[in-house]
């Protein structure tokens, strides 16, 4: 049985942020300055000095939190409250037993989705994910409430050095990696720095990028398993794509389920896709991120407009979605 995906050992790049940061440090992969803590008092004692040096911290539980655990703090009070929530109140259980305090970086984020057979590595078109719940990048972090491609503010090939260094580091440590690898980048004045790794495709970036695929994905997966990815790399169109996530009211905290959804029975339209996530029979809502509306067009302005026109026709009580997806690229 052929299985496409990294081993448990390789997947520690995602399952342990503390491990991932140490990995980046060992292999000279640019990332934010950081310190790791396993006890609350030690973190609280060190916090004032880190705030003084860095001007702000990102508080990151080391374990998995469905993309909702990171809190960017610009005051000591906010950082202390977050640390207590993670390590004292154990909001995310064992995932918050170890915490990474990280320098708060400034710049534009981009998502690098790649596929590798352990020797060759190929990137999907670069995308930008919108993590914050509210317009203007305000509100709490989420698993992602929108994404788009292309990114006019990113120079071509910016991701290649980081992707190559990551693959080389895994080789040096004797960790075979065959699968998808997501690299979250912050484009700072000093150059790109890695925010995180995921050992899978990004959500909602995958919904935005896969409709652009012009080759057979299955062929690339089989080729990767055989160590021949360079013979069957994925090929993508140069079109634009925009995805808008419709969320349940209350997400990323508590939200109602079983709310009827209207508008999903409309006739299909070319280059318009609805990816259901938290949708149950009925159809009704069954999750926080209910569905993603994706439109593909010749340019980003048209793709974004089409996605929003369609999103408006799909309704359920307390529906919420951001109104500024792709705004940074359309200014």
C-alpha cells in the first residue's frame, strides 16, 4: 500500500513548534528570535526583558491547536494573560505545556505550498492567507478565513532558498520527507523569515490553488512516492484565484450548529467553486468554517468580485465573512 505523506518523525515540523524553531536554528533557516518555556513562572520572569528587547511577542503553544493558538501581543499584560490561559488554565491541554515566545515580526505574510519526494521540491503559486477574523486584520486568529493568488508584492522565487534549506536540513538529519510541506513566510525588511511549517496543504490556500492545477495531481503524487517527482511536477495556470470563507457566528469560539443554509442548490458556474467544510446534511452548518467560495479569473480584481458576488447568495443565520480578502493586492 503506497501512502503519500511524511513520517511521524518528519511531521514534528508541524506538531512541535519548539522542535521546528530548533530545526531552523540548526540549519540556518531565517526565522524570528525566540525562547522556549516549559514552566509558567520562568516565562513570566523572562517576559518583561523580551518585551523590552523585541517590542512585542508572539505567544505560541508548541503543540497543535487547529491554527487558533497563536496570539500576537504588544503589551506585557496581554502576553501574561495569554501565557496563563495556555499554561495555567490549559486551554489547549497538553499542546500548551510548552510555549514558544517569539519576536513579533513586521511585514507581509505569504503561504508557500510545496510538494517533495525528498530529493526534488516544487512550489505551488504563492498565496496569502487571512488569519484574523475581522476586516483590517483585526480580531482573534482563526484557521484562515480567506486566501488569494497571485501576490504582486512578492518577487518571483522568494521561497526557493527557504524550501531548499528545509529539505537539505531534513536530509542531514536522516529524516526522509515525502509529502506536502507548507511554509509560512513573513516578508520582512531583512528578507523572508519562516513563521511556521505545516506537513500538509494549507486551508484555505489549497482551495484557492488546486483549481489552477493544469496537470494530473495523482500522477505527481505517484511520481513523488517513486522518487521521480522531477519527471511529473505539478503545473499551474497563471490565472488569479480568490477564496472567501463563510463562518458561523461566534467562530473561532463557541458557535451554533445545525443552522439551515440557503443558496447551495444554484446551478454550477464555470470557474466558480464551493468547497464545503463545516456542512452537514440538510444542508446545515456543522462547523466554524462552514464553506469556502472560490472564483478563478484572468485577473485578481475579477476573481475577487466574482467570489464575493457568489458569497452573498449563500445565507445562514449569523453568517460572517471578511469583506477585504485580497485587499492588500488590489490597493
